[in-house]
C-alpha cells in the first residue's frame, strides 16, 4: 500500500507531465495557471487510494485520476466566473486575470481535456468509467444550478440544501472512489459502498466548510472568517436559522441580511452570536458527525482487510479534523 | 441506402426522444430550447450517411450522431454569449432569454450530455470515437479562441484565417464523417479520406458563408446582408482586402471601419463595392471552388462504389449551391 504522500507525489508528477498545446496561448495558459494554484489534490488521491485497495501497480490509474482533478478545477474556473469571485487560493481568478470570455472558453476546453485523460483507459474499463464520470459531471452542474437558484429563494429547506451539496460537492468524491475501485476490478458491491463512503464524506466535508467559515481560526483558515455571512450565502447554518426562529428573532436576522450599510464585522459578530444562541452551530456539528459516521459505516462494508482501508480512513479523519 | 430525408428523420426522432432530467429547470430548459430552434442537422446527417456507406442498419449510430449535434449546439450557445449575439435562428439567444450564468452552466452540462450520448457506443468502438470527438472538441475551442484573437489584430494573414475556420468549423464536419465510418467498420484509409472530405467541405462552406453575408439574396438569406461588414468581422474578404490594397484605398477601407457615425447601409454599400472592385469577391469564390474540388477528390479516393457515395456528393453539392 502506498502512503498518502506517495500517492500525492504520483498525482503531482502526472499533473506536471500534462502536455497542453502551446497555442492559442489565450486558451491554454489559463488552464496551466489554475492548475498551478495548487489545492489539496484530494480527488485524484482518493481515486488512487481506492484503486490501491485492489491493485499494487497504480500507473494505469494516474491518467484517469488526473481527469477528475482537471474536472474539479474546471468547475472552480466557471463557478468563480458565475459567482464573480475575485480570488482563488490567494491569487486572481481567471476571469479577473484575463476576462470573462477567456474564462468561459478555457473552462470549456478544460472539460474536454479532462475527457481526454479518460481516453487513456483501456476499452473494457472505459465503457464503465465514461458514464460514471459524465453522470457525476452533470450532477455537479445541477448542484451549482440549485446553489444559484437558492440565492433568490427565501424558503430553502434543510433537505434541499443537503441535496444541493450532495450534487455540488459530494458526488465528485464518490465518483473518484468508485472509479478507482472499478478500474482496479473491485467487486461491484465494493465500488458502490466506496461511492457511498465518498458521498457521505463529501457532505460532512461541506458542512464542516460551512462551520469553518463562521467558527474557523482566522490564523489558519485560508479565507476571511464570516464571508458567507457577509454575502448572505444560504448555508446549513443560515437555512436552519431562518427555518427555526421565532418571528421576532427572524426579523432581527432579516434586518442584518437586508442591511446595506452595516459594517461587515458587526454583521458577522451579530449573526455568529445568533447562530450559537439558537443552536444551529450544534445542529450543524451533529449532522456533520452523522454523515461522517455514515461514511465510516459504508467503508466498513467494503470487503477488504482493514489494513488496506487504513489510508482511506486516515484521509477521512484528517478531513474531519482540518482547520482550513 | 437511405435518402437524405430518411436520415434527417432518424436524426429528428432521436433528438425528440432525448430525455433530459426534469430538474433543475433553469439548467435543462435552455438545452431543450436551443435544440428546438432547429437548424439543418447537417452534422449528425453526415455521420449517418458516412456509416450508411458501410452498413445498412443505422440504429447503432443515431446516439453518437446526436452527440455531435448536441456538441454543435453547445458551441453555438457559448459562442453567442461570448459574441454578445442577441438572436439565433430568429429567436432570442439563451443568455438573452435567461441570463449569462444560465448560458454558461447550461452550456457546460450540454457538453456533458453530448459525451453521455457517446457512452451508448460499444466498448471497442468507443475507445476509437472518444479521442476523435475530444480532439475535435478541443480544436473547435481553439478555432473560437483564434477568431476572438483576430478581433483585436490588424495583421491576420489569409493562411491564419483558413486555419481558424478549419478549426472552428471544418474539423467538426470531418469528425462526423470519420466517426460514421469508424463506427461502421470502414477501413482506416477510407475513414481518413472521409475526414479530409469533411474538412475541405467545411472550409468551402465557411467561405460561402463569408460571401453570402455580403452578396446573398436578402429575400432568402436568413440574416441581414452586410452584418459582417457592419461589425468589422475579420472574414476572408476583409483580410484579403486589407492585405492587398494600395495605401490609398486601404485608408478608405480603414476610414469606413473606424467610422462610428456612418450609416450601416452606406458602409455596407461602400465596402461591398470595394470588395468587388479589387477582386476579393472573385478570390473568395476561387478558394471556395478549390476547397470544394479538394473535398470531391478526397471523396473519390474512398474505396466504395460510386452509387454509395451519391448521397454524400449530393449533400456537398447542395451545400455549395445554397443561398442561405
């Protein structure tokens, strides 16, 4: 079994070895740029760790693993454009550094480049992985659409929110794990359990993101604390607060949300206090724990020795104890 | 052999039978909308006609044929957004009817839906078609990038222009024809000649588009005559005019191009007269003829009976005698 560090090295090597056409530069330079910004490379690592449970030689799987990482970065590129975000990982986003049209078209070709990585898979496995990848890709778009729809809706339920983050964030993790298993000829049942493991882990991961944005440590959290509160982002916390409050306290929350002239720090402090008082912080932590345990239960059903699951369990535990 | 009308019916049936998820509506309705606007469906028809040269049962090929049509419409959707075009086939473009973000995200998922249609191909053929499709898709994006790059460049050469339209327009026709041949187990040589046939035909087709925009019959041409002239679009005509003129006449052309207050009709009339006088109309017709003959020469090399090539030759001739 490879260590997480060894697997990460395989991923980085493959990404560095990625040869894009030299021209037109306006099309391909933004792809090199966004891939160079780094990131945890968690998705391709999950694919390789999953495959490593069934196979020792991981070389046939690094190209498909890269496909998932390129796809992930494609979604970041287009999401940042749609969300009009200026920064990504402390650097200018593509549409800021270049322009909107560049972000659209470079993103498009990036999605194609992801599929080109899949084409390295042998015919038998390709016909299993291609539909899995495309279904995931469509679902991630659906999740982004729901997320945007929620911006203009006041009545989003907790169930709708959980479904949105399942689509936008979690199915990609599930698909990476399932793809790794299928590529390494795992039994279909194992592949399905690994998918479930990834989806539950992904939901727990996103709930933690919601929490960290409010309660994270400003010295270690990569972004400014309270960003979601400032822009009224419909998170698990906000949705549950709005759905559970007395008329009176809800009005207080609404007045902060509608206030155009309030200072960000005051709004963040007030809403954070409110979240803690009414118990949505606890509720979010509970749900995070539920999904994390659900993930571990799915992993437990996978029919390989515990020793071969150790790396995946370690990553899951690390993700849940992260502070950024 | 199926007639063109029979093949068109197969394409339309398959497009109508396309089942997209019902929700989220903001994501999938724009796809149904743009596919409902019609179009000549020339690309999937070319794929099926190519396959029909080698196979009588076309049913295995209608899903992949649809993939190419959906891809084509995806490029229209994103190109219209990048070009800020208000109308497509006499109707509002997606970003006008909805908004920019909808056009970005619906386009993205449309590209994924195209790949989902490819997943219906059996494993052996899939591993040939997937790289062909992705290479074509990347090249079409490259062509669009060059087209946008040309907008801000004054020194575009004829060779660069021909390469741009090869990428943006022609390789898609070539890939359709090659895919049809490969799917129906044509010899590799035939598949390559059919690709060349499609690429040359596509270049001739685009040169005719450039001509029709200026010299088309206003009563049959779908769009307003002179649109390319009004917006200084770098066409074969404009590029050759600028590269061949005496300093004096070039200044006249430039003054029309830079004139912000000129009436469109006057600008169109003046530039059209100039094109005819200096012979770029003739030059464009010559090049169109050269590429059309090159296309027929490639088709002639395909090793099937002439009777089985009749449908494809008919389509090529129709495309070259169109008036819209």
